[in-house]
């Protein structure tokens, strides 16, 4: 299945949900993304103040960035 087919299929499925379920999914998606952005930024900022820098906080920042990138691969953001 191509990406446009997946997107269209997902769009059709979501359009059949009742408004409350759709809204819960939408809110959860955006809350997750907002939370991950905040987490990544906070960890990066904390790492710049740590002595030495480039340690566990930066590693956790990179994991949060990977999570953001993984969610961006989802078609939900395009649809919601």
C-alpha cells in the first residue's frame, strides 16, 4: 500500500468515528507532540548547564528527538 493509499484509508476510518472519539485522538496526538517538544527542549537546556555537558541529559534529549521523528512518520498529523 502506498503512502497516499494509507493516508486516504486512515482519513476514511477517522471520518467514521464519532466526534468525541475523533477529538480525543486529535487532542492526544497534539498533547503528545507538545510534550515531546517541551521534553526535548528542557533536556537540551538542562544539559547546557550541566558539568560536563554532553552526558546523560543530552542522550535523553536525543531519545526525545527520535520519538518526535517517529511520530512525524505517522500520517495522523497530516490528517488531524
